[in-house]
């Protein structure tokens, strides 16, 4: 089908619209050769129609949709729109092509089910189910926007979205119905180049839950999102991802957030092997200043909102956050922040990575980490912070082995006007270098408490703060020659404090007894006689000892002719 050709099924009354069924042993292609519009397949209900719209079923080896070609079901009546079911080996969509199920009235939008080996969406291609309330249809449409959006189920071996492609379920402005659920089951899922999987609400209806089950997921400069948008009073849905390996890079993000009165949803990530978060992306436009987006997992409430942000729960074997990557729960409005839970065997943060919980005036914003090892290197933060009047959140770390903070890394539970949060750490080894810190403080409120529990006494816990200018050991200890044995009686003064100082006379004892002058004179005379008779032998300091044949200890000094000790090398300084 090409150049604007259509297959249509329109339900006008109370009867069912039947079915559009296309079956091909090879390819089905909707495209354009020489016009701006490709082919279209549409089943819809008109105004006042109460019957069910027609279903669309397509089975083929390959299905190609190009050049804004559309497969769609919809209703602007009281009846429900039909479903879209596609079974194919390969489904390739590009150049603004779409598969859409939509509702404008009291009827529900249809479901979209896709089963294929390979699904490729690129260049603004879209799979979407949504509900609208369009102004101006009030006289011809019963209860505009009351119906619910349909569900989306995609089962494929390999799914790839490129160049701003999108899979979405939403409720739009002034509608009151709820969005349908969005489920993706695949072996491999890749999002690249500003692509999007989202489930959101712009209205009073609630957004849909989003579930992705995949063996491997890569999100590169793209977004997976549930949201309550500006003006919405409905709540965002929960976002759940189950995978073996998950990689977010170059600004890749998983987010649940609110911009309005509704609450953000919770984010649950189960990555049985690894979760990697790395890098940023800078996006610029002629109208606005460049914005930097951080790779990460977020549950946020934006400024001026009154809704609550959701919680983030992560379970994985190894969690690696590097190069400005983030995991964050925050509420910058007036609602409560969610909590952050991480369970991991290994948790590594490097190069400006952040795990944070931020609250403005509400409650919560706690961080709970259950790990075997945690390593923070090079300007990383684990922070529970209150930026307004709120009390700082609490940080609880249950770590089996080692917790290491290096190179200006921090664990912080701080507040500005409220009280600081509490930090509780249970670990075997805690190693904090001199420019890293653990802090629980408040600028104007009460400081929080820090408690560190040792799992057992075998491992030393160190909180080390080294001096900025350490002592030069070469100026404190002088080198000497090796000696055999040595005996010294230094008195009270001892040695000088360093080798460059001279010996000082530190004798402070003096015999103050009265002495018999006659006895002293006689002793002096006898001493002079003996001194004349004794040979003038030099007095040497005792340098060794040995046991003689009687079992007595004798002290003696070595001389140049002694062979008791081996000769030591000459340690005198070399002449210059």
C-alpha cells in the first residue's frame, strides 16, 4: 500500500464493526513512492456509535511501515475501539510511521499486541495508545475523554528504538480516563539517540504502570519514563524493570516524576547480574541554553508541585556508578520525598557519582543500603539532604565487609533550617582518608547523630585524618652503623629531639648531704697516692657481654684488635 491508499472500517451504529485481517506469506509494506503520505489501515467508530469497533489483525513474514504510514483503531463514540494484533518475523517502522489505538469519548481505546522476532523503530516512528478530550466535540460526542486508554503488549526477541522513536501510553489534557498498562517482554532492548518509552498522564486520570522484562537492556541518550505532567491531578504509574544486565550511558535515564498535583510512581529495578550507570549528555537548541542530562535512575517531584515523589528500589549483584552518574529520589516542591533502597553485593562509585535523597519541606528522603562491599573513589557522595525546612533524611548502611571512602568522597545527612539526619553504619572495615568525610549536621537546626557498629572485633575500623604537612622522617632519625651489642646509661636528659640539635646539660640532681671534712681530706690524699701508682689505661665504654667459665657475666669493650665481632663498614661521611 502506498501514496495515501487506505483500508477503512467505520462503525456507525450499535453493531460490531467486524474485523480487518491481512495475511501474507512474505511481506506487507505501507510506504510512499512520490507523495508525502504512505498507506493507512484504520478501523474507527463514528459519533453516537455504540457498537464495538473493528479489530485489525496482521500476519506476515515481514511488515514494513514507512513515510508516516499508520495502522490505527479509534473511537469518538460510546463504543470501544477495536484492538490491533500483529504477528510477524520482523516489524520495521520508520519516517514517522505509527501503530495507534485512540479514544476521544466514553468508549475505551483498543489494545495493541505485537509478537515478533525483531522490532525496529527509527526516525520518529511510534507505537501509542491514548485518550483525548478535544474541545469543540461536546455537541457531537458523549462524555469526551471518559474512556480508558488501551494496554500495550510487545513480545519480541530483539527490540531497538533509534532516532527519537517512541512507545507510549498516555491520558491527555481534560480527559478523566486512565492510561492503559505498557508491558515489554524481550531478550534484548536497546534505546538510542533520544528515543523514549513512556507512560504518563496530563489529566485527572492515572498514568499506566510500565513493566519491562528483558535479558539485556541498554539505554543510550534515551529515556524510560512514567509521569504526572504539568496540570495533571492523576498519579503517575509505577515503573518496573527486570533484567540480567542493565546499562545506562550518555545521559540514559529511568525516571518516574511529577510536575503537578499528582504523585510520581515508584521505580523498581531488578538486575540479577549488573547495573551500570555512566556519563552525561548535553542537549542544546537555538532557543535555550544547553542542558546537561545525567545518566541515572530517578523518582522526582519538580519545583512548585504538591505531589509526592516515588521511591526507588534496586536489587543487583554489582552496581557501578561513574562519571556523574546518579541515583536520586527528590521532592523540590511541597510534598514528601520517596525513600531509596539498594541491595547489592558490590557497590562502586567513581568520578563524581552520586546517590541522593533530597526533600524540601516534606518528610522521608531516607537511604537504605544493604551490601557486601562499598567503594567511593574520586569526589562521590551518598547524601540525604534537606534543602528547606525539612529534617534531613536518615542514612542506614548494612555492609558485611569493607566500606572505603577515598579522594574527597562523602556520606552526608545534612539540613539547612531543619535538623540534620542520622547516619548508622554497620560494617567490618571502615576506611576514610584525610580528605573524605562522614557528616550529619544542620546550619540552623540540631546536628544529627553518627553511629558506627563493628560486626566483629577482628577487623580494625579506622577513621583516619592525616596531617596536611607530614613530618619529614629524615630530619627525625639519623642513620647509624650496625652494632653488635650496646649498653648506654643516658640519665634523665636522654637524647636530643633530633640529630641537628646539640647535647644539653640537663643534670638536675645534686648531693646535698653534709660531708665530714677530715674524712674527705684523707680520702683525697689516698686517692692521689693510688692515682700515681695505677697505670694510665684509657677508659672504654662497655660494648658487649659474655658469660665466663664461672657463670658470671662480664662486660667488655672491643678494640681495633678484637675479633669477637665482625668488622662493620665504615659509616663516616665521604669527603666532598
